[in-house]
C-alpha cells in the first residue's frame, strides 16, 4: 500500500513527510525498543522503499546508535527528546514511530514482534477500563 505519512516531534520543531510502500506495522517488545520508548513496546511503521523529508533545523536532530547492534538506532529532537523517523540504509527502509503521526491512518499493526522479550506488565490486549481523561 502506497502511503504519505506526516508527523512531528513533541515540540513541533521538526516535522516530516514519508512516502513509499508500507511493508510492516509492528509492536516491537525487544528490550532496546522498551528502553528507547520507556513503554512496554515500540509501535513502528516500516516503509520500504521509502523517502523521508525532514523539515526543521537538522543541527537540532540527535542520533544514537547502539554500538553492538547491527541495525538499532534512534533519531530524536534535541529540544524535546521526541522521536523522529529514521532511514535504515542497510535495509533501504524508513522506520516511522507511529506515535509521531499528525493524522489518523487507515491500517493497523500486523503483529507483535520479539514477543519472547515481552514484559509481564506490557499491554496484553486484555480488556481494561478506559477513560477519556484521568480517572477520578
């Protein structure tokens, strides 16, 4: 499916446009994704081959590559720390953190990956109470 995805970091200093073919949408439970997001999993859309346009001061974008990881890296706004999509050149794909999108999309995650690394408190799909704001 051909897409055009638009989004931004938390402070809005950096925005992006990604175009290409969606090849995956995953909830990743690996320990690196958990530590990078501070949550039970990362939700990433994979666009392959993809084209990424970044808008904003490129000097204010940070990159961290885990030294012993073949592919794992993160890209973020130096002002707010919010994630920004990155190009995984060795695999010719763009990794889009789904939470950075500024619009709804008409497709859903396909699956959980690295589920053997899933922590017991992570989202399980079980029915939990839902609130539109903080519970009282």
